[in-house]
C-alpha cells in the first residue's frame, strides 16, 4: 500500500505546480515587447535621423533589432 504521507506530498506538489502555472500564465511575460503603435512611437522618437539602424541610447539592442524586424518596409537596409 502507498503511504498516506507520500500521497499527501504528491498532492501538495501538484497543487503548487498548478498554482505556479496559473500565476505565470496570468502575469504574462514582462520582458516580451508587444508590437503596438505606442511602442513604435516610443522607439522611433529615439531614432537617429542620420542612421535609423543605430540602436538609440537607453534602448536594449535585442528589442531594437526585434522592432526593426517588425517593419521591414522601413528598415530593410538594417536587416541585411
């Protein structure tokens, strides 16, 4: 027979894992940047008009590259 303490521990673990899954799915991914007009305006306001491919000061290079990839029509020369 299975010990009641083992069953209780497994049950508690399953509840804890379920709670964590629900929490993290509800809170989303805070580092993931959404493609919205507001974010586009924020990034383009920092652009260097002489070199639109340059990463603006204070901007994460990875997020900047992701931003450029969302607008290949405007930043085609930056994506080569």
